[in-house]
C-alpha cells in the first residue's frame, strides 16, 4: 500500500478496510475493475491530449518518434 501523508489512525483504518475487503472476493473484484476503468480513462485522456498538442504545434510524428528514440 502506498503511504500518503496521513495520520497513523487513518492508515490503520484503511489497512483494516482493505483486509476486510480482501475477504469478500466479489466486492474486491468489482473495486479492482472500477479502479482499472478509471486508470484506463486517465491514460486515454493523456494520449488524446498529447495527440492534440502534436496537431496544434504541427509536430511531425515521425520526427517526434526519432527524437524519443534518441
């Protein structure tokens, strides 16, 4: 679990909540799928944003690819 800047009691509560959820496979599977959907949407949004920037700045995609490889 990634530790954020929160107090110990909150972390303990989150750990307990997670361990309880892990005993309920159906609920845990549902939450994993929801988190995956959100992550994929974030990636899709980032890719679309990069594509828009490339078009707006008139960047040659092949030139960009070559620079990234370098």
